[in-house]
C-alpha cells in the first residue's frame, strides 16, 4: 500500500531497500521506469569459517552471536558455519553447551539473548525450513529453553550433517537457525563459502594472518 506509490512517484529520486530478493526485484523494475537510482540489500547466507588453529571459545561465541543476535533476523546473520573436520565434534559439543545458556525473552530486558520472531508468517516459514532440514536427513539440535507463551517464538537451533544441496544451506531462513558444514582444506572452505546466490558478509577464524588475508581476497 505504501511502497509501490513511493517507488513510482516522480518526486522520489532515490530508493534504498533492505529485504527479500523478490521484493527488491520488483522495486528495481518499477524504479527503472522513471530512471531512479536504487540501492538494494537483499539478504544473505553468510559463512563463518573456523580453522583447527582458531581459538575455539572465541569462535563459538562469535558463531552464536552471529546467528542468534536479533533472532537471526538480519541480512548479515552468520547462518552458515564451516568447520574444519578435525574440530567438528569438539566445536559442536561446545556450541550445544553455549546454546543451552542462551536466554530467550523480552528483548528490552538487558539479560535477554534472543527475542521473538517478527510475525506469525515468518515463524511459519522458519518452522517449515527446519522441518525440511530434518526431512532431508540433517541432525537437528534445539535449545531446551522454555519459550514465552505470548508472541512468536522459535528456539535457538542448529543442524549438523548439512551439505551444500540442502535447503537450509541455500535459502535465507531469517531466524535463529544455523547450518553446520565441514571442510578439509582452505580451498574447499572458500569454494563452499562462495557457493551461494547471496553475498554481504563472512567471517574467518584462524591464528594465521596470511591465511585470513588469502581467504578474504578469495
């Protein structure tokens, strides 16, 4: 009701939009008719890449804050976690313990780590994609936290055994759901990190500065 008239109005010279790729495509098409300038930020499936020489506790905290901050409802949410194979089991164990300590509740409470989902429709989409991950054979881990009775709540969640073909590894979930993949070599990590239709951000966890620069450049 509001967006279409704004995008089409002749007095509006520039449009910036953050949201879904489908809506962004529509805005771009409408803006082209009046030659408006457009800036679009259209989602992400951002990876955190963790090497065996990384400081594990720091990387776990980074992975948790990357996906559960703002309940995963940010375009730069770290929704894919790429672990070097040799640290996978240890990292997942620590991730489970850290996730269990995540406090769910009122986002205005300074002690809260995870708030509610924006709408009933979005909650349904998150649940649908989590069901898809389980049905495709991934291993599901969810926090045992008690969810508030009022509002749209989804527990902190992550999957292991994820491959690049799974929907939870390819589609933006926009919720507190993390997909865990593995890699052996830096080259494989780069290939998997870049295997997405999205962009925006990424993280690299390693003790080697040269490796950080090499991967960032790729």
